[in-house]
C-alpha cells in the first residue's frame, strides 16, 4: 500500500501534467506549440534586443519568423516544439535571453526513489525521441571518425557516452546516448541536436545531464571536444583551454620574479562567492605584483560590476609600466568579457586565448515568464549596454590566438619572455 508521502508525491507530479496543455499520448509527449510560440513572440517583441535589432524593420523580423512558425502545430512532440521555440529566440541577437524547460525536478530529488519514479512518468522525462536504428552499428561507425570531424563518439566523464551523427535531412547533428550510468538517461535516447553556426561553434539544444531539463547551450568545438558541453572524444586529452588551478575560484601565484598570476574565475555579485572574492582582493592589495601580470578569465561566465570593479580598481592603480596579459576562452562571458575590454582600454592589456562567448551587451533582471503549456519558461534580458553591442553574438577577439594542443599559461609565459628580450 502506498504511504501518505508516496501519494502526495504522485499527486504532485500528476498535477504538473494536468495543469499543463501538454499530454502524454502513446508514450509520446506532445504540446500545443502554436499557443506557446505566439506567447513567446509577443514577449520577444517587448525585449531590448528586439527593439535594438529590428527598430524600424519589424517586417524583417516577421519574414524571418514565418518559416519557423510554419513548423508549429496545435499539437506536436514536445522536443520538436522546443526546437521551434529556441529557433525563434535565435532571431534576436541576445545571448542572455533564453527559453528553457519549466523543470520541477532537481538533482537532489534523484536521491528519493519515489520522487524519481514519479518524475519518470512526466512529459519532461519522456520528451526526448528514441533512436530507431541499430545502436551497436552506429557506435562502430562513429568510432572510426577522425578527431577533427564533428561526427564521432564523445564522453562526458565516465558516466555518459554520446554519438554525434549528421542528420541526412538537415545540416544539423543528432546526439544519441550510446551508454549511460546517469539515472535519467538510457541508451538510445536522443540527448539533443547540434546546429553549427560557424567559427568552430555550435548551438546545442539538449537535455541537462543531471535533470533532463531542455536548455540551449552555445559551445565551441576544437580537437574533438565540445567545450561548453564537457564532451570529448579522447578522455585522456588534456584541455589546455581550461583555467589553471582548478580547485580555486580565485588564486594568486608568483610564477617567476618577472611574472605574477591572478585567477578570477567568477564575478558573481552575490554571496557567498562575492565574499570569497572580497577576501581575495583584500589579500591581493598586500601582494608585490611583478612587472608582468597574467589575469586568467578563462571559464569566468560573468557576474556583475559589484565584484569586478574591485579587481579593476586594484589593477588600474598598478604602476603604469606594468605589462598586463589577459587569458580568455570561449566560456569567458558577460561581465568577464566587459572586464577584458576595460583592461585593454585602460591598461593596454594584451588579450590571449580564443574568441569569447559573445554574451556581453545585455543584462538579466529577472523577467521570467511561463509559457501557456506550463512546460517552458522564457527569460528575457531587460538592460542593454550600448558600448558592447558590436561584440554581442561575436565575442571579444584575442590579440593572439593560443594553440589548443599546448599549455596556455606556458604559452603566455613564453610570449612574455620574448617581449623581455
């Protein structure tokens, strides 16, 4: 007999399904997509990015929307609907604004067997299509692909193995789970799709590894690795593009008498991260900084001026002849991108690494709306930084691109040594 707790949990998840316009038909999750799309378009047209991109050219937006909107039907598979919504969001050049799953499940709930069992009966869990072909043959074929090819077998640590294969009906790539030790994913499920957008980058429309929540993620691709997805073909390959001193968000190191190093891994303006930053910056004021300083912003996804302004003031007050070198990668985003530009202007900093994320010109202020189906959310930015608009969707180009097959910190030190001769 079910316990009161089990009944309560079951009713909770059942309520999520009944309150939504989504349904589970023959194990296929479907949704009233037209209704969601119309709602999303109305929200987009009120956004800062829309007003910037299509001011005086509203008909251009409608023309671009038309072929996308034609895919939406009154009742269509949830994953297909989500692709339509994401494609619509891509019409505005704003990397902060996002449409994603209205998840009622988090990683902590995995520890509760009853909640996990109830979640597996929801539309969210069942929205991802299944591969209908021979999984073993697919894996064998993909394992023969060269490291520089998009197609192939990728690994997310030891828990997940994903096959990336070209879709013959489009220019996209399908991501299929080949092996999984994760509780929410099983072999043969479609993890998501990849849409290439040039410059060795792609838009991944996938389910979260931990919660299965659908999210869009812009990721770079280099040497058989999708950087923002933690997917790589060769697990033994060293990811030199990642920031150094992995165990520390903030770090100071005297690399040599001539070279100092600062890692700023997060510019969050909220505690406890802000508290950790404030403590580090206060300690930094007492450090003797060498004539050459490396500031590592790799994988710093941003935050706010409340954090970064403190570090900027410290660096701005350093001696004028100090040579500043800023390390960035494709995961350097938002306020961290702004910070790199500010250092270049104020201190003639040399930027090294790879082009940054390009999510730089807008701010999120909490405008979250649930779409009519109750299955998706849209999060739209509400503040625009005009001085950074030319970098939005493009990123900050480094003064020197670094080699992905060699240690980036050592490459920077070698450059400093060359300049000192």
